[in-house]
C-alpha cells in the first residue's frame, strides 16, 4: 500500500484509505476493514456477502469518472463508505 493513506484513531476506530493504481476497490475495502478489525484480510468473510464486488469495482474504479458521489454498505460489523473518488471510510456499526 505504498500510495495509500491509512489513518486509525483509537477513540472511534476509524480507518480511511485511498485507492491507488495498484489496488481495486474490492481489495482496498477488504484491506481497510482488516486494518480496522486488526485481522488478516483472508480471515474475513467474502465481501460478496455484503455487496456485489464486480459492481463495486465497476462503479469505483481508478481513473474513471462515474459521477457517483458514494456507495455505502455494512460489512462484518462496520459501516463502509466508498466515495466516487476512491476514498474509503470504515467505522464500527452502531
């Protein structure tokens, strides 16, 4: 994740990550959730349990301008917001 931005705050356990040219939106989301959960990405259930991964990659691709403001969904106890520009926010679900 050389070109990505990852921030964590212990108070809210918020993870923010930005896509880079080496990472698909699906990989970035799973990576951000794994960081927030403190687990290995391979130990998480399939992202397809929460959202269609192909649709997410199609809607939020690097270098694409879909006009989409954001996509939000819940995955393994976290609220995920992926902006149209590829910024990812992960916060615990309430």
